[in-house]
């Protein structure tokens, strides 16, 4: 007896017909509880992408949207690693299936940078073997401009719901969500804006690859240059141009050659001018910031460090919110704890524990300067055993308490 095709499978076949066969754009169907049902993604990529959905928080966001009774339009779901998805639902259903579209990248990712970003963003996820598979499959990852991706998203949404919505409806939905989140223009705390701008630029000058929290905090405080005009796209291009200029200068302070920094900045500014919509610009700005930070990071990497010791240094920077010791790092490079600690001291000139402490204090200084977080919370965020131990470590490195440091540096 032939198996009866489910509604989800029938919908997927219908939606597949909307996308040209040569496009790498996949549609997935999940229950509203997040259980995988089906997709037309190539079989050898299904497990990898599904794990990425869950590890990067995409599925949780999609489930939240499924429970929002006021949703109408499809929603775009981004990520700090450059992966983009969209989510939409069947019309008029209270127990909707979730239709996930993607993932796509707006530009081809670099395998090494992608690996570092994925390990940073998905570090709480138990099985990370999919990261290695993804980085080894960079050439198979879907790459598509924002403008084309959003057109396909609306085509899929309209096919699924029978509506005739255009791109402007998707943009209006984005704007509504931003307004609901409190991102509408209003009175801005100029001191907070300046402090967060300095934190962003310090990340670049230091080549600090653990920059995501600072970037998110800055985005929440200031959406860009507060100049209102008739052309919002022109306004956003101005913001991206100013931001790129500041970042390129900070990169030169951090050790990137002027020849490279100026040329790279000019290229990103020209690309910003060529963008046709705000989504492309946002993706471009994030890519630019990420690119400059990693270039400075590699420019500052000590040429006298072995690959194993540099790998440990990178891991420490990406995991400052964890308790770290030689026992955590030795398996990464295949050394015994004793051999690693001895080799680390010989190459860096400091003990492994002192290096970890100093990096945590550097991050604490940024948080003290740019946030109003209680000192006890900063201590907890950086995995110090107690607030008193954090204060003791901070004083031994900086010569003053965290409270005194904050008072001095937030009033200058």
C-alpha cells in the first residue's frame, strides 16, 4: 500500500518548485515544538545544518515566533557568524508547522574565520563535529545576496499562504520589530555612545576575536549617525562609511599596515555605496568589522609562538567566560599538562595561569568602562570564584580596585 503524503511533504514539494534548480536555497519543515519533519536539503548536509540551526539559537527564535499570534510576515533570523535564515508559517493555522528557509551567507566565508566564530557562538553545544564538517565544506555553503534571498523568501511565503505581499511588507515587519524592541530614534546618552564606540575600536586595535558581546551592546545603544533625511538608505550608508573609517584607523593602531588598512577600508566603503538595501548594508558592516579584527589579530600574533601556543592563546580569548586551566587546554594541542605549562612559559615569558588572569582583567576593564554592570556580575561573567577574588586579581594587575578604575575611566 502506498504511503500517504503528509501536508508538510506536499508543501515542501510545492515550495521546491518556486526555487530554480541551480540555486542552493533549502526549505525545512519543523513542528511548532521544533521537531524535524522534512526538507529538500541534500542528505549529506541535513544533519550539519540542523545542528547549526539549534546550536546558534535559530530554532529557539523560530519557536518563539510560532507562538506569536500577531505574526503575519516572514521574519529574517541572523547570526553572529554570518549565517542567515528566514522563517514563515502556513496561513490561518493555530498549530503551525515551522518553515525555515536557508541558511545562506551573503558572501563566501573564510574557513578559518568561520571555524573560530562557530566555536565561539556554539560553545555551549555538546557535539561540535558539525563545525569541522561545515568548515571542510565551505565551497558547498549557500551564498546569495540579501536582495535575492529576500525575494525568494517572499515568493515562498506567498506560495505557502496565498498572499501577494511584496518586499516592502517584509521591510515594514522588520521596522515594526525594531520599534517594539525600543530601537526607535530618541534621546541618546552621548557618554554611553562614546564609551561603547571606544570599546568597539579597542577590540579592533587589540585584534580581540571575542568581540561579539561588545558589538551587540553597541548596537543596542546607538543605531548609527543620528542624521534624519528623506533617504534612510543614504543615512545608513553614511553610518557605515564613518564606521569603516574609524575601524580602519584603529586597525592601523593595532599594527595592520597602512597600505592594507586604507585599501581594505576603501573597498568596503565602495561596496557600501553599491548596496541597494539596508539588509545588504548591515551584513556588509558586520563582515567589515569581523574582517579587520581578524586581520589585526593575525598581524599581532607573535611570530615566535608555536602553532600550539598560539592556538591556546586564541582559545583563551574566545572563552574568557569559562574557568580555564592547563587541563582544559592540553587536549586541544595534544600535550600533557606539564609539557604545555612549561612550553607556554618559555614561549610567552609568563605562566599560563597569569596569562589567563591578565586576559580576563583586560575584558573586565572594557566592561567597567562601557557598562553599568555590578562588579559582582562582572566577576561572575568572567568566571572568577568570588567577587573578592576578582577584586584582588584586578588590584594586583592594575594597582587599583575595579570600582576606582570605573570611576576614573567613566568620567574622563
